[in-house]
């Protein structure tokens, strides 16, 4: 079970709202695994559904003798920013009670979610 959860956490999951015409709620897709997705009434529910779908996708691929793609990028890069921006980011992260890396990752994830 722990190995499965670690595997699920390695994949990028894109969460976006569904229009009322599509039934409303939220859709979570896993770009590295074609057709792998989940949905729910809340973003958290859609994420949980997608996490379960990752395990099912892996099981189905193995049963069919197909290759299972890895999660892709390692998830890190180096980015230089102006000192003033760095200080502001550190301040806000500390106020939120999280690390600078966690805060910036969250800001990026929220931005990508809005961009759809």
C-alpha cells in the first residue's frame, strides 16, 4: 500500500472545474497516463479519485502486458529571481507557516489550475 501511494504521488495531476453543461464538479487528469482521470464534487475528491485511477491504470497496463510510463520530470529546477521578490516570497511563506519551496510550488500549482 505504501509503495502504491508513493507511486501515485510521483505523477502530475491536473485539476480543473467542469462546466455545468458537463455536470459540474471537478476533473483531475494524469497527463503521463493517457485516459487516466478522476472526478468529484470538490478538488480534493477529484484528486483522490485520480489517485485511485493511477493504481487501476497501472494494474490494467500490467495485465495487458503494456509498458507503464514513468511520471516524467524529476520536479525540480533552479530559478533566479530578484532579491526583493525572494524576500517577499520568504516573508509570505513564513507567515503561512510553510517552507519557501512549498509556498512557491503551491503558487505555481494554483496558477496552472487557473490557466487550465
